[in-house]
C-alpha cells in the first residue's frame, strides 16, 4: 500500500484512502493559501456592494425618495459598484445594489427606489 503525505506539511497521512491532509488545521491552511488572492478581491467587492446597499437603504426608508450626489458621496457611496442595471422602455437606466437602486437625474439629483420583492 502506498504511503500518502499531507499536501500542506508533508507528514504521513493516516486514515481513509482518499484523505489528503493530516488534520483540519493543515486542510484549512492549504485551502486558505489556494484561495487567498481571489478571496480578498471578492471579499472587498462584496463589502463595497453591501456598503452601497446600506447607504441606499438608509436614505430610502419608504421605498422611493430623492437625494443628491453630494449626500451619497458624504455617506461613502461608490458609484463604480452595483449588482445590476435596469433600462426602462423610455431609456432611463436604473443602477441596483441588490434590491435598492438609483436613477441619475439632472443637476446631480437621484431618485432612490426599492425593487419589489422577488422570489428566487
């Protein structure tokens, strides 16, 4: 029978034939190293999206309101990140962070909206 070694530390692995690591600590360390770069990017983008959503939710408690670019920027809103867009038949483009969205208007004003609940 072939002796297997841990992919993380190189110690002998004892147990099931398909076991790759000597313990949970080595398994976690190996997987964390494998995913570190992509996980950081994804984590940072997700945090920005969540922050944008929280800001839109805070400024739009009733489901539809109006605000200014300055107010959004003051709260830390980042216009670079959104989860989706919706274009109306008239050509107006709404930008959404999950279920909360905004429509740019003239003179740096924005209409804030909340998308109706959808079941997935």
